[in-house]
C-alpha cells in the first residue's frame, strides 16, 4: 500500500521585505495573471501521488483568495516563526495523520514536481527517515557565482554538506565546503545547493514545534538547522539541477525574473 502524502503550502501575509507577498501576481506563459499563492498551489497540485494539498495561512485575505481558486485552507497562528512551524500547526488541526507531510513553500512557484517526487521516493524507501530535503550539485559556473556573491557580502543561496549516506551534516548561507579558487574548475559537484522544500514524518514535525529555536538556526537564519541541533536526521535527495533556476519570490524585483523563466519554459 502506498504511503499517504499531504502537501502543505505555508503562506503568511506579514513580510518585512514584501508585505502581502502571497497575493502578488505573476503572469504565466499563457498570458494569464494569477496570485503567487495560486501558482505555488498549482505546483503542488501537479505532483503525482499526493492525496491532499492544503494552503496554511494566518491571514483572512490569503484564505479568501485561496478559497476563490478552489484550494483547501487551514488557518494557523500568526506566531509561527517559519514554514516548518506553520506546517506543524496545520497538521495539528487537519484531522488526519499522513505518512509524509511535504512543505512546498508559498513563495516557490517554480518548484518542479520531480523534486517533490524525489523526496517521497527516499522517504518511502526509508520508513525511519524523519526529514528529507533536496540537494542540487553546482556546476563550476554556479560555484564561481556563489563565491563571488560571498566575496561581495551577498547571500547567493544556501549550501549543504552531507555524509556518505546522504544525510545532512550542516546547512549554511556561506559556501560549504570551502573550495580554493584555483580548484573551482576541477571540483564540479563538490558544492551542493539546498532547495527550500521538505518532507517530514508527523512525529518529526511535532518534535520540531516543541523544540525552541537553536542558536545556529537563529545565527544562520535557516529553519532546518533546528532539526540537526536536536539530533534529528535530515536526509538529502541529491537531484540534478532543474531546467530552470528555482527563484523564490522574496522581493518585488524577483517577479520579472520568475515571469521570464515561466515564459521561456512554457509554464502557464
């Protein structure tokens, strides 16, 4: 029997960089304009083998829009500090206990269905794995860009290092492991980008919500570090780079880049 899987799309209205972000609109390749939350929900709905897709929010405006395009919505507290806490809060009121919960973030409309399927494959192959998330090997060109961003004080992405079992050792907004400049061209795949997509067991979500934020989580600004600090395994699904950049809508200036990718790849 196939494990039951639920996708939760967490979305909050308040954002220091982009208030009301889930309601910002994006034009698809077909010329149709839809709100960000709908595009992320549609990305979730496109994943095969999913039993239920739910939008989790703390704001009636987002809930109203989501209901309008046909989504199931669950209300969660404003006090949720990140998407993982919001998924835990949503699961607590959903009235079911799935085998796997997927967190497909509400600002990630370019998430390919294949990345989610890769997480499910590893979770189903390892019933004792509490958490799984994607790792994407960088090309030499991408690594050069990450190193250049770091040198200029910019965050170009989150990287992850893992052990021989493909279990995470650490996540960072710095480039890890360190690769000397003269070795970049000879080290393809040495650095892996992390995509902010997660699969959890319900018990792991409950443990996360019951655990205070860790020092490294707050220093790095990376929610997944709470799992590692608490000694909870985080497995990696190592996947090839998708056909397009996985740009999230974090600032208003990101919208034109996302729309350009949608147009170039026929994403309606």
